[in-house]
C-alpha cells in the first residue's frame, strides 16, 4: 500500500489491513511520521513526537501481532495523546510554562488501556493551557491552525488532537472535555468527537481542570472508530473515585444504521438568535435525514439554556483555582529565579508560570469561593447545575436523543476570540450543559459553510446511553463520506510524487 492509501484509512480500516498483513504497524508509523514532518511547520498540532520511541513501539507491537498475542481491532494503529494526559517518562506540560519540564512517573489508565490493545503512541498534542480556552491559542507552545484554513482556529481545548486527526497526522487521538473541548474542535475540524458519560473512562492520570466536569474521550474520522476506541477506553478503575462500573461496554453493537422509531428532540432554545444560519440549516437537514430513515423528530423547549454558561464558568473556575493551587514552584514545575521569601516565590512562580487565561479563571474561581461570595455565586451555580440536570431528565423521559449544533458558528479567525473572552465563552453554549449534567455527547461532521469550513452537529444522550447517540450518529454518517481538507490531500499527493 502507498502512504497516501494508508493515511486515507480510518483507524478501524487500518487495524483490519494490519490484521490481514497488507500493511505493518511499522509502515503505518512511518507514514504518519512523514505526514507530521510535512504538516507540522504550518499546523503546530504536536508539542512532542519522539520518532525513535514510536518506531521501537511499532516494531514491538508488530511482533506481538505476528505472534497472535494482539488480536484487537486497533492493534498497531498510531494514536496521538492530548498533553494533559500523563504518560510515564514522556514530558506532560498541559501546554503551560509552569509544567514545562514535568515528566510523570506513571501512565493514565486510559492510555494503559490503549497500550494493552496494541496502540502505538505517537506523542503529545497541543492544547489551550490547562485546557482553558476554546481556540488552542492560549498554549505556551504557540497556536495550532485549522487544516481546512490555516487562518482560522481549530477550536479547543483539544484543538491539537482534532487537527492531528483532520490532517492525517494520526489515525485517532485522545482529548479531554470539560465544557465541550472534544466536541467543539471536532466540529471546527470536520472530525468525529465523543464525550462519554462522566465516570465511563477513568480520569486517573488526567491533569485536573474542573474535576466534576472533566472526561477523556476519543477523536477520530468516523463514528465506527469512536465506538471502537470507546470500547477499549471504558473500564472501571478503583484508582479514580468517580469511575463507574457499567453493565454494558459493547458500544459497537449500536453501529446498525437502524434508527426506526428512535425519538429525536431538537431544543427550540438551540435554534434562536446567535446561531449561524448555515449551522442551523445543517441541523435541520440532519433531522430530515434521520426522519427519512424512520426516526421520530420533534422540537421541544429544553429551558435553562441561558443559565448554563454562567453556572459552568463559576463551577469550573472554582474547581480550577483549587486544582491549580498545587502548582506553586515547590515540589515540581517552574520556579522563579529571583524572589524574596516563601510567599515571594509562590507569587513570582505562579505569575511567571501561568498564562493570562489561566490567571483570569484562577482569580474568578478564588473570588466565587471567598467568604461573602460563596453563597451568592458558587452555591447558586451548584443549584443551577441541578436544575439543568432536571431539565435534561425530563427531556429524556420523552426522547432517546437530543439533536443540536455543536457550536454557534464555524471556526472563527485566529485572534478574533482572544480579544473578546466573553464571546469565546459564549461559543460553548451548546456543549457546556452536557458536562454540567454528566451526559454523553457526540459531534458528527455534516457539510461545510460557504467559506468551506466544516459544520458539526451534536447528539446528546441520557447517562450511560452512549449506544443511542452512536446509533443516531452512525445512521447520519451513512449519507456523507469522510472528507479530508484540501491542503491535506495536496500534501499527500506531493509526498506520493516524491
């Protein structure tokens, strides 16, 4: 197989080819390493790739495949990991100066599960610093660019992972989702992103931002890949107190294409002002496709939508200010070179080590947790969170799946959002509620706008009902084949000619 043919495959497709001995894990690793070299000077989706380590891993995995030890669907398939997920002896920085030299002594459980399944770990992807941002512009390693148009952002905070998948620099990637950080960049980059129910995948080894909201999830070319990866990632882990033992991990069973009788609700609140006309059109077209396949589609009032963003930013910032207090220049991470006294060292190390967006959220979090404001803001936000969950519970008493946009617009231009943080926060309006309620969400690419930028639609399911959103997403996907960005196709053609 040529490198272009290899890189055009999905993760599951490549796994099959490796099993059938049409391609080896080493050839697949070399193909992506070549693509990383070709694309990285422009896109900056990776912050760490150790070529020798990758090829060594690929050789070992291939031996185990040949020996019949590894028989899973993704054995030998290269994967990229977001830079806030720990891997033993591999630098993990959360794309922050304060952790620029941190090398963990342990591996996240989600990555351990991938390694057991025979994954080849490529390296770490760029992200917004400590996952705080929606554009991958707050990284200490510079901005990541969207492969559909390098003048635009890839979304965030898992922008590096989504760009890497879209640019064929890996076959799938891991991201983390605190308020839409997998689903929103997946929408901007024209790939599929799945955020499972809170507690389905172990958070052990994920550097915490908002502990009650964070969840690891897969990013890939299609729904089949995401369902297959989720089967590997999902497991009960006693090291994570929020991990839940599920009754059923057979997510690929939902890949039937049959949505006959599936009840789909579209919140009327999601289709009001602020939503781009072309994005709205894509959502309604997706509804039409599902209806034609036998689903029952209705519009309904969800309520509580306008309260999601204020509740989320109060809760997430409060948890962030607590979680990030450990980065003080004492035990690990960056320490200021010149300071006076212990408090001076704390102040200077944190002032120099954290970026502007992280500082903004730490200050907001410290404020809402301070005496006199705790009841007025933090407790009120927690009560609002409970009301949002109740609104979803009532909706899921009637519907199997909720359909809506993943983001109000397609990818904005670079630096547009950073100049107006409030506007950036509002960009998460359709994804945030899912994290507050601990629900699963899936973004599926569904067309492009007149500028040629991808549009993603989002399916939301009830707790531990991932199968419903996978079923709906897979059925929708049958109407559209996966599209690679034009510049990626040209780069692959250019490498073929050489």
